[in-house]
């Protein structure tokens, strides 16, 4: 699948212990789907893969400063998407 059509991370197949935790995971996954590809990519590298800023910069082919900037805006966009989705529930 081309990078431009990358999908947000899939939920684990294992059951999640607490129902509010399950709702939170579904909410985050849905919110990630609303982000731009660049924002999803930087969050995936830093938070899902555990990369350092330097490693993420290398993997994404951008400068470390750009990783920091995209992360800031990606987290802001993620918060807004979660708030919007909570209003829909």
C-alpha cells in the first residue's frame, strides 16, 4: 500500500480489560484517522514505534526540528479530533 494511503493503526485483537479503556482506544484510533498523513506518520514513529526525534527524522526523511514541529501540531490536531468525536458520541 503506498504511504499516501496509509491507514491508522489497527486495534489489538485481544480484549481490553476495562470498558472505558476500550472506548478510549476506539476514540484515539478514530481521531488518528482524521489526521493528515504527515501527522499520523510522525506520531507513529514517536509514540507507536518509540523512535527518538533523530530516528524519526531519519525514517521520515525530514529534519529533527520538523519532527518536533509536526509532533506539536499533530498532538494539537489529535486533541481537537478527540474533542469533536466526543461531541458526536
